[in-house]
C-alpha cells in the first residue's frame, strides 16, 4: 500500500486558520507562502500544488467546537477548485441525521471524531462510509473509551489524532499509533499531529502507518511532493 500524505485545512469563520498545539481558541487566519490570503479554495490549491495528493482533510472548527452546521460554502468552494481530490470532512458529526444531511451534499467522506461521540452507535451505523478519528489530548483519550479499545467497530480508515501535537512540530505520537496498529493490523491507520518533514514520514512508514495528515510541514516548506 502506498503511504498517503493528506494535506490538512482547518476552517473557522469561513477562513483557513493555522493550528497551534491543538489550542483551537488561539488559531488565527493563516499566513502562508502557498497562497495570498486565507480563502479555503486558495489554500487548498496552494497545498495541493506544493504536495499533490488524492485526499484533503478539512476540519470545520466552528462545527466541532460550537456545534454549528457544516460550512458548506467553504466546502463547495474547495470542491469546485479541486474537483479531482477526495475530501475527508470533520464537522463534529454526532448523529446519523447530521451525517445523512452532509452526505446528501456529496462534498466528501465524513470523519467521525471520538471527541464528538457519546457511544459507538454512529460509528457502527456508518461503517466504511466514514473515517474514524481517535482523538486524544495531553494523554487523555477523548470520547467513549470503548471506541478507542474495540477495533471491531472501526472502519477501514482510522486517524490517530493527537491534538496537542497538531502544529507543534514535536513529532508524531508513535506510542498511540503503535497501539492502534497492533489492535487492528488490517485497518489503515493514519497519523495526525507533529509531522515535521521527510524523516517523520519514513519513520511512520516503518511503524506500519498507512498515511499522515500534514499541514505545517507543507506550509513551511519542510515537506514537498
């Protein structure tokens, strides 16, 4: 299986913001050499020009943090600008009705974040139509503990999201990734948080990860496709 580098966009207030150690309240509109301004479509095009990829991950922070409806306007703009790229979208989905409405828009594959769940029902109901994000912060597993521990409900693609490592340039969370890979060797496990450059990609491949979500290393020029 080819290792997948998946560029990341964090949306807030209709703009792309820069992630810093998972402190979402401190995220500010991004400044990057890859685009002028922080318009989602422009940033998406800039990221994919710097690192061509088949998947783009979009985190809608207004939806995740404040429970708002998904930012469909920004997602449509990204889809229009990058029609050949699949979108993985985390918009704080917590119930089947919300996911169903999103799927009707045909704007991407929903990412189900463990931090937004109270049980396993949504993950089990969606199966491989979704991507599961196993979220943690400061060593604490977020959401139902059985969701982290029971791989029988995991879809084919899983993200190990270490929020404190996002944008912090401290390296990926190898321990958490190893646990997930051992629990579910047939599942594609993707790292999220801490990737600094090519050496981390090589290390993740050696670990058995299927891919990595990356933003800062691409914006800063440390990683190019």
